[in-house]
C-alpha cells in the first residue's frame, strides 16, 4: 500500500457556542482551511469523509447529507463515520484506507460536533445495552470514576497526579489560538473544585465545545505537488473490546496497549519515551491521561504519577504531552480525535505556532471512544 501523507490541515476556533454558524457553516469553515493549506480546491478532491458524534449530539439526522452543498461535494462519494469520542480519528482511518488502498488520490476528512444544539446527556444515556449496561454504567462519568478509583491504590493515580494533568494542559491551551478554555489553574484549584462523581471533580472534566477540524490526505508520490512540508502517517490502528467484557482490565486500557503494539511494529517504534518528540492524547477526564502514559509505554505500569510530577510531559520536558491543551482546552467530541491528528501534523512540520515543540519530527496521536473499549493511535512523522 502507498504511504499516506497529510498535506492540509484546518480547524475552527472552538467555543462553548458558535451561534454565528450552523452545522454546515462550521464544517465548511474547517474544510476550507484544510483545502487552502493544501493549495487545493474542492474539485481536486476525490472523496469526502464526514465524521460526527451520535446524531443526538447535534440534533441532526444524516448530517453527511446536510453538509454536501456547504462543502461543494455534490456528485462526489461522501460517507459518514461515527464512533463516539473517537469519531474524528475513525474518520481519518476511513480516509487513510481509501488512499492507501488506491481507491482515491485525495480525500478530505472533516469532523465536527455542535454540542450546544444537541441533547448530549440523553444521547450518552442511550449508549449502553438496555438490559445489562445502563444500570451498572451510571453514565460515562460514573464508569470513569470507578475506573479511576480502581487504579488509585494499586498504581498511585491519585487526585493530585490527575490535577497536575489539568494544570499542565490548561497552561498549554493558553498558547493555542483555537482553544476554547485558556486559563490558569493550580493543583489546589482542581482539588477544591466541585465534586461530581468522586474522585472526578469539576476541573477534571473538559469543556463542552462547538468546533470542527479537517485534513486532506493523499499518496506519498503526490504530496510534493501540494506542499513542501507534508506529514506522513507511518502507522495507524483503532482497536476495540466487547462493550460489557467482564474480563476488562481496570488497570490499563488494553485496546490502546494493543493498538500501540500494532502501530509501533508498523512504524519501527521500540522506545516510545525516547523516540517520540511530542504526544497528543484525547483525555475525556484528567485521570485517563495517566492511564494512557502507561498503555503507550511512556513509563512503566504504575509510573504515571511519577512521570507527571517530574515535569517530563510539560512543554519543556523530554516528552511533551498535549502542547495544544488537549481536550481540557477544547472538546468538540466528534472532532476531538481528528484534532489530535491535526495537532500532531502541525508539530512535525513546525507549524504549531506558540505551542510548537522545538525540533519535533515524530509524534503520536491517540484517541478514544466509548470510555475504555475503543482506542486508536497514529504515528506521524516529518519524513
């Protein structure tokens, strides 16, 4: 298969409510920026992938049809992909295989959510199996709280360690012009914020955002026609486990660990802590970033609290994580996974602006959907 290049990226300014545009306008904004970045017109695109969260998130059924005219995609293949929190990444995966498999030369992937207009909680409440899942799960926050609590004593994923994640990510978000939340908080602020589902507190939770992101993908041999600074996807995977798997580990994200093994083998990663210059993680709650450090091999199992306390994952550390601010900075759920890929591509091509990691050439972009049972990873490089 042909190696796949990212030749154009774009994202909107993420906000609590984008009252100035409807869904098609939001999607068009991100797509036009990605096309302009790739020096392409819509007429140059062979296929379009639209990625968005469950239909209740933005209260629009079959949104892929609604955005066709706004994109100028009439007459082109257009497909919608949804996969919970990992939707944007799943859309990129769909576009990747169209290019790598020779079905299209240039694919536009655009992901969005306009959560201010939907019924987010009603949608989340219907995600579980009605007989076996809903009463136990108590919503995603309830399960996530249990997941965090299970790791606190055995792995040291304390409230303080997770609070350091929030402080780091919000500090980074202040440098990101697209971020929704840009403010300074302290560990004490996080620990004293309102309890929601212990140990999850208000500041452990990312915002709810309106926003969109887009990428243009093409074959390696065509990339130089459009940009002098392409980013290449060296490996990509998205792995799942059963929704109600009774044997699920509460100590590590096994789907992410499996995705990492697949991607590392494909991209020649043997020491992720030393080889990656930057990592973008999709953290639905602060505690998950700690878990992902371990699942990705950035530290030993049980070493996440020590890693975050050391400062290694800060902008000036040896393995900066979420220089964009991650989901703490902006969280348009359907687009969040694609934003991680956009940010990784910007980093390795030296175009991340004030939150650029100096000399970054190799990046990891991680995503997740369905709290623990769907996890994805991509390795992105400058060459």
